[in-house]
C-alpha cells in the first residue's frame, strides 16, 4: 500500500450552509492533514492525529498555508466546444448554428477528438476541476476520445454521445436507431471502466424527433442507474420553438416527462424560465436544474432564480456549471463569481460558504456521487484542490485585511482563477505539474 500525507488547512462541507455563521455545516482544520492510501482518503483531521496513523517514513507534502478542499466539480460542459469559446453571437440559436454545430462536425475525426480531449482535461486540472459531466458530439469517436483520456488520467467523469436527428447539419445527425445503438456501444465500452460514468444524452428536444426521444426512453429503462443529461428552458425563443415541435406537451418540461427522462440522476442544463408547474414537476422527480451563469450572461439567456427554486414549498435541486463553450471560463471560481452577481441582480444573496459547498459537495450530491467525491471523508477518492488566496499582487494586498475564512473564500471567488490553484490531485496524484 502506497501512502502519502498531505498537510494544509482543510475545508470540507457536511451539508448546505444556512448562513455565514453556520459553522456546523462544514469542517475546518487550521493545521490539518490527509492520509492518502492507494488513491483514497484513509484519514482526515488535525495534523498530529493523522500523522500518528501514518506509517514510518511516509511521504509528506506540506501545502501550508494554503487551503485544501475536495476537487471542484462541474456538472455541465461541452467537450467539443473548446474552439468556439468567445464566439460573437446574439443568442443561443444563432450561436449554435453559426459556430457550434460546424465545429462539432470536426469530431468525426478520431485524431481531432483525441487532441481536443487532451487539451480539455488539461484545462480542467489547471482550474482545479477533478470531475465534470460533459456532452460529447454525435460521433461515437468523440465519446471514445473523452473517456479514453479520463481513463488515462484516472479521473471520475460523466459524459455521453449526443443524440440528435434533426435541426442540425447533416454531419451532426444520427437516427433514432443509430443514437440508441451507439449510446449502447459507448455504455458497453466505457461505463464503469476506471471511474467513467456514461450518461444518456439527447441534446435537447429541438434536435430530437419523437422517435429519438423514444429511443432515449428505451435506454433509460434498460439502464436505470445511468445519468441523463439534456437542456431545458434556456431562452424564450428556444422554448417557443420546442413547444411548436411538441404541441401535445403541456410545456417544455412535460416533453421530457412524457418520455420518462426525469429522475434523480437527470441533469437539466439552464432551466432558467420555468413555470410553477414545471418547477413542481422537477421537484417531484428529484431532477437537477443546472445553473450556468457565465453562459447565461454571455448569450443573454436570462437570470437563473436559484434562491427562489431552492426555497420553494417544493424545492428544486440545483447544481452549478461552466457550460463551456457557451460559458466563458473553465474556472468554477469565476463561475461562482457570476452566480453571485446574478443573485444580486435578483435581490438575493449567495454567500461564499454556499458557493464553495455548491462547487464541491453540492455538485457531488447533484451527481449522486457524494459517497465517492466532493468531501474529505475517509473512504472517498482523494480528488483535491489546493488554493492560494494571494496569488496576485492585488489579492495579496487584500489578504492583509482579511480576518475570517468566509472573507478568504469570497476573495477567492471574486478575484481568483487558475492562478489561485496551487495543485490539483486526482486519486492522490498531483496533476498540475504534468500539464
């Protein structure tokens, strides 16, 4: 058994914080340590206690005075969109048709898919993200490249071959049968291999015929433990067009419900413009509304009512994500900075404890993977991020006046980016040094 002792200030959440003073919601050790054995956390706590549990001569890595947290988790990304980030467009549908769909056509080429996959994982690790849920392209080759690179790096990743059989260029269309068969092949090839999790991935109702939605339903019934990911109610034009395509449905959410695609492992990107009926339906199904703040602002899609959804009589589960490449940053810190601003515009508050909970344990709970990732609990995978709140002159100057942990977290959220990430560990292995 290979052991290492990682020392620093430890922060991990027990549950969602209720306020800035809710110290019971998290565990914090000012001089803590993690004993890592064979990729998992064997012990966590104050340094002296954990050190006493380690074998003589254990490798010791000292990250003081930095913070050590569970690695960040991103619940909605598009792996083929790395080269369309920062593409100028008026709205979602224009952006898709002008930039995104033509770019995704390139992923029929295995070499291109493999090259972009390597860059994709480099960026995740550079920004402290150790797990993500991502859409590949319609091509099985893109899913193969995505999961092969995850396996190579030992990362816990969720992903799926996109299913889409209409309203896209010919090079991006499959059929209901092909979507079913190729998704099934991806499941056989990659699900459970290493730390890979395959998701059933109809892109959204606009690009899937009723026949393909039935194929997605068949997959969901055949593989009930898999994640399902799709898009919902991102902007008003999208909603109008979707409802025209499915006139029998009560609303956008009802389309997915009719095909049995709502459940506790369903991730619904955006979900900004929901009626009360739709929010009730998501709550009853346990599905997750995934907030993508930088993307929503960049494409002018709307302001996600996070707090309203969370405090409803029938609360909706919420996760947070970058939505690369509609999103404008790979950084979960930058993402939560924009999430904070959106809540400010809505007359709400998002405190920094909540933000860091959402990026770690909260997103792990949304993925139904909290028994494996998202905390520093013994027995979980040793996916970690080490953060420096003073990596730039401006942040260093501000740190001179910071007195509390929430203040430090808020500085990291407001001004931090990849420069604040000292190291990223995947299953106990330091990864930034190899990028």
